[in-house]
C-alpha cells in the first residue's frame, strides 16, 4: 500500500476541482490515490468536505463560463460541430445541476425538529436563473466592447 501525503493530495485536489476538472481525472494521474480513497478522505473530515463543496461551487461557475465560450465560438464546419457543441454544453449543464447547491434542482431544508426536507426546483426556474446570469455576462461583454471601440477610435 502506498503512503500518500493526505494534506498535500487534498490541497492539490481542491485546486484541480476548482478549475472545473473532475475528481476521477485527478486520481487517474500517475502517483495519485484512487478516487475511492480520496472520496473516503473527503467524506470522513467535515472541514475537508465543506471545503470540497465550496470548491465544487467554484467549479460550477467555471463550467458555466465554458458553456458560454462553447456557445459563442463561431467556428463551425458542419452539423456535426453543432451537435458536438450542444453535447458539450448539455454535459456541463448536467454536471452543474448535480454538483451545485446554487444552480441545482435540490434545495435542502429542515423542519422545526431538524428533520431534513427536500424540495425540487423546476427546470424552468433553473433555466431562467442561468439565462439571467448569461444575460448579465453578455451585457458586460457588450459594455466592454463598446468602451474598447470608443477608446480605439
């Protein structure tokens, strides 16, 4: 059995996941522990687990930004490019839905006795929230382009 430096591995994992990359991909690197081991480490320490959840939210923002980049790229040669691009966007959106507490469908609540309750957010609510965020991003880009054009003239 290999002896891993747990704090170092977990620190590197947080940086990795925060860039929108997967835990499984991280663990496939030579010299790193298996995903099962890392998941046990994360789940067994409440502080590490909370940090991992925060990093996953950052990863969701990264993935959302990537969907904009994919959608805005105008270089397409054929219908297969469009289909592949749609698949890439959908995959990222599915991951965001599963990983994010902010953008996901599930909201955790507790009753007066502390019992957990779950409500499911509708696809329409999530889509509206994401479209609103995309609209904010597009308006910022438009404003930056307008300022840039003004400065260049």
